[in-house]
C-alpha cells in the first residue's frame, strides 16, 4: 500500500468484479437502443471507463470531454469546458462516465449542456457516489460503490494530479493535505 494511503476501500479485484456487473446490466438495459456513445470525463474516469467498457456487449462509440468547475454566482454552477467532444451528439444516447459524484455540480451542468446540444438521452455512470455531499439535483443511474464523506484517491482519482495510477481506491491520509 502507498505510504500516503490511510485505508484501502476497494481493491483492484473488487472494482473489476463490480465493472463486470455494471457492464452486464448496462448491456442488457441498452440492448434495444442504438447510437450509443460513452462520454469519458477527463482525466479521472479513464481507468474505470477502460475496465467497464470491456464488459459492454453493445456497439458503442467513445468520446471525451474535460471540464473544470469554478466558483460563481449562477445557481446552475459554472463549468468551464477545457476540451470539448469531437463528435456530433445530436440524437445520440449518451452514457456519461465519471470517477466520483460529489456535490453534483459538474454532472448537473454537463448533463444540461449535452441535452442542450441535442443528445437524445444522457445517463450517468459513476464509479463512486458520495450521496451525503449532494447539493445539486442530480443522481447517477449506475453506481459502482457508495462511499461516505472522505477524500479518496486512486483508480483515476488524484490529489494535486498524483495517485491516479494506484490500482485501488483508498482514503488519503489527512497529513498529506493538512
Ligand atoms: P462535484 O462537481 O460532483 O462536486 O465534483 C466532482 C469532482 O470533484 C470529481 O470529478 C473529482 O474530480 C472531485 N472530487 C470529489 N470528491 C473527491 C474525492 O474524494 N477525491 C478526489 N480525488 N476527487 C474528488
Ligand atoms: Mg472529475
Ligand atoms: Mg481532481
């Protein structure tokens, strides 16, 4: 275990097993839908997206977006698009893949943007969900794991751009960010 990790919450194997379950469920639920696009939110969703997509038995395209949220006065939240999608999403059924759903600001805003651009549907798939932190009216249709209000790293999740490569999700020691 990395020296900055206090506790491992989900191991590589647990995440893989959960991805198999989610992949089977999504494949079943979307069997009759076409024009599917997986939208990965950079950078944190990549390891989860890569694992999950192995178990998706559907014809699907991939596209990526990078956004960052900042403080503002708008009640809808302010999200800056740093890298936009490459493809046209009009009429497409999107599965928005995220590492973690926290206050909901990012996904609430991004979902609204994608619908505004003409997506037929937007479904949220998140590896982790911190339900008690929610401030925006948004929920994920598919959730890997529920977690309490702790700061986690690994499997895509960073602190100061580090730890994304850890093969597990763990709690960061407080002394690292205090
Ligand atoms: P939201 O917009 O839902 O408040 O925040 C979502 C983003 O905040 C995530 O995509 C992630 O980048 C960051 N975030 C929220 N909680 C955590 C956490 O526990 N660990 C890490 N590394 N990032 C987090
Ligand atoms: Mg993120
Ligand atoms: Mg981050």
